[in-house]
């Protein structure tokens, strides 16, 4: 299936931040491999003048998802720290819209739509179809896709630009199956006309 990028589309890059890359405090195995692929998508979107959005965890130092507060994760993506920065090789264009999530101590958000302005920002740009990739397949990508479908967007899942945490074996595979079951369509960079 070949896909043409057009008006009404947006690229949504989920949480490609240093703490989620190998060596980071909450590393996604092979998470760095999404960066060059996402750069390929970014270049295609830039060439068509179609908007690029990037979500990021932007946590306070005492965030509820951290183990010190009873959450499941080590501290990660603390606002203003190098771990919260986007991956250094990610070629976000100057006009990209950055959406910060889980910015208060007592609210977590796996979805880019969770407690953010992402839906309004997309609708303001006339977006009807989102192409979603990033980290991690089984958490923030999954929940972003679920919300996008629930909100009425057509969703294309960038299967070559996602990687899973896999806390349990095959979590990533199960997450992909769930997203496809909800109606997301799988594509890769080679599908883009």
C-alpha cells in the first residue's frame, strides 16, 4: 500500500528522548534505531510542507511514575535535564510543534493527548490523519494511537520507527496487534510515495 502525504496529515513523533535511548535511565532496547528512520519521515513531511509534532515526557523531579513515589519507573525525562532532551540525531525541523506531557507531579500520561493541547493543535491545523512513531511501542505509542483513534483520526502506525520496552516478553507485539485491531494501518517509509 503506497501512501501520499497531503494536506490534512501530520507526523506525530512520540517521546524520542535521551532517557529512552540505550544508556538512558529508562532505556528502550534498540530505541536509537528509530532516529534515522524518523528522520526519513521528517524529510518527506518537510518537503510537502506538512506539520510535524513531537511529544515528550517533561516530568517534575518528584513525579508520581517514579519508584520513590510508588510508581513503576526509575526517574526519567526530568524537565530541563539532558535526559529529557530529544535524541541528538533527531532532525526536528524548526517549525515542529513540541507537546510536553505529564508535567505535574501527580498526573501521569502515556498518551501524547493525555492532559495536553495536542488534539486542539492538530484540529487547528486541519489534521485528519496522523502518522505515529517513536518510543515506546507498548506504552506511549500504544496510548497515543488509542487516543487518536478514539478522537476520530485516521492513524498510520510507522512500524519501522517504533521499539518496545518489553517488560514482559512480546509486549511490543501485543501492543502492535492491539493498535492494528483498533484500526491503525501499518506502514513503513518504503510505502510513502
